C-alpha cells in the first residue's frame, strides 16, 4: 500500500510523464493510484458474474469494434472519471479522432432514486437518493486536464436537464456506455441515444442482470420490445456485460 504522501506526490507528478504511454503498459498500481482504469488493474473474477462495473478491457473492445463508424462516444455515469479518462487516453494513443461526452450529475442520484426501491433487488450501500455523491465536476475536470485530454467533454447535470439542452445539436454516436443504475436514467438515456446512434453502433449496459439494480432490466426490456435489436453478451475476465448493436 502506498502511503498517503507518496500517493499525493504520484498523482501530482505522474500524469505528464505517462499520458502518452499506452495504458496497456501501465502497471496496475499506477492506474489505481491515479484513479484511471487500465488493463493491468483489472482483477479477474473467480466466477462469471454480471456484478460490478464494465472493466476497461470491455470498453476498449467496444471502442475498437466501433472505431470506423461515424459518431462520438457517450459515457453516462462518469462518477470520478476513471473509465472516462482511460477511454480518452486510449482514443488519443490509438489516433482515433472521436470525442467522449461524459454525462453525470456529479452530485449523486436524484431524489427519484428511491422510486426504484419498489422494484426489489439486492441491497447496495449506494442504492438511495444521493448515492454515488463522492465526486464533483471540478475534481473530474482537473483529472482530465492533468492528462491534457482535449477529446473529453463533461456534461454536468441530471439527464432530464442536459438531454433537452443538447437535443437541437447535430450529435451522433458510435458507442454509448450506460452506467446509470436507475430505471428513469436508463429510460432517458435509451430514448436520447438510440435515434442518434449510427447503424452498427453499440449501447453497453453496466447493470443489466446486476442484482441491486433491477431498474436497468426493466428499462432495457421495455425499450427493446418491438424493436429489431437483441441483447448480446460480452464476457471478459469473468465479467459479463450485455449490449445491443443498432440495426
């Protein structure tokens, strides 16, 4: 374990030194210290499971699958920006000229999060209003700036506020990573991104079949009813994540 003073020094000094180094070459301890998702820090699960966030290897795989499609990338549920920054670094290092739009309230779940409680599901310490509030837009922006990432744009605010403000813009997406936990959030994201998704584009769901978050299954199943798209399964490092490809 790195001591607090050492961690602070690494976080201050390391970003300019490693920002152009492929994240596949970063040691796991460095990714964890800088709070950036990197392949070497992925912990292989002992058993197949849908629980936990999509690891960076899955996100890189989806970026590679869609790299030649028109459109940018959406990362919904940025939290502290570990995956967002990891993907931004990968795009730059691979010469992929796409922009990441990072959507989050940066203040935790809204009060409406409590409405998901009636859906059942397993207990989780963050499953309540204001869950996942240990972040801020300033802290995430500072991390982005420390790596001089010009391909990441944060969009702070609740989805019901930010999506309408962007509706008139001519946005298109090739890949959308949805890590938004709640029924209303998944429903809003699907309604916003689906018509803006390129043919062959991918929407990846972080909480589908994850026991504490049944709102994801409910929103996704309702949305796909009557549509041509079907859920597909991606398995890496014993992580299971579901996604669909736009037809």
